[in-house]
C-alpha cells in the first residue's frame, strides 16, 4: 500500500508521515530523498531532474 501526503510547505507532512510510519511499520520515502541522492552525483540540471522523476516513478 502507498500513502501519499500532499500539503502546503511547512504544513506538517513530514511529521504526519513519520508518525504513520512509526505506527504502521511502513517505510517513509520523503520527496527530498530522491533529490538529495541524485545531487550527490551530479549538479542540478535537466538531466538530474529527469533522473529524480524516474526514481520517484520507480517507487510509486
């Protein structure tokens, strides 16, 4: 099962996600996990943005 939490910046999405993960044992995949991973290996560009999107689609 996938749960996607959507909301405005600084609205508590991460806090809610962490609590859901804690209570259910689900794995939390935060949006920035994919960004941070790609940017360790390449600079921000069209190519890195495309790779970030591919990683996200692979998870969801």
